[in-house]
C-alpha cells in the first residue's frame, strides 16, 4: 500500500447474525505489523474487561510484542507501580500504598509514585516517574490504569522499551 493513501474501501463485511453494523468496521490483517500492534492493544483491553479467552485467541494469532524479550526472573525484580492517581481522593495513595506493601511482602523492590515527593505539575510528575520506570524490570498495573492518561503513557513506554507489563494482582 502506498504511504500517500489514506483509509480505503477494500472489504465488504457482514455480521453472521445478519444484524447491521451501525458505523461500519475496520478490517485488520494478522500479518500486517501495524495491525499486530492494534490487535495486541485490543487483546489487553479485552483481558482487562474479563474477556481472557478472546485475548488469548488474538495473541495466538499475532504473537507476543517483543519476541526477543528474555524470560523475566521475578526473584528480587524491581517493579514500577502504575495506575490512576489524578482526580482520586488523596490521589489514590491508599490503593498504591496497599499494593506496594503487598508486592514488597513478596520480595519485590517497588517504585511507588505515591511515595514520592509532590511535584509542581503533571508534567513534572511524569518526567520523574518515567525516569524511574525505565530502570525497573517490569510495570505492574492497578485495575484502574486504563482510566489514566499518565498510566497509559507509562504502559506504552514500557512496551516500546521491551519492559514487561503485568497486572499487579497477577504477581504472587
């Protein structure tokens, strides 16, 4: 496909139950490298909403994000805790602190943004926290991370750098 071409009509798609598709749809091919990124993101979102089997099926089609990422040894791993803070009572510190304490009790070294000094702006928080994130072995997300612009940026950066991203509750 030419880079000078935008969205083109290549497929006619119908639902198997015959119902109309309200606003149309967009077809992704598994072999397309750009589609693979979108499918992985969709799979993660689906898994976070409880559609684990759908997520597993999609990931089987496109494979893991970084094929060369080594298996992570969780003994003494450093964990960056990611989740929504902005707009929550006390910036969600109670939830962050509770999860950080749980992870530490399991032997993890945890960078908890809620334990860090206050900053003058959202941008200052992100600069400080992103610098810490890139030094960690993995990012552990709280359930509310999708609701946070900052947490979504953290997860994006981690994935782009090949840093493992897991749901915090999966760490045991």
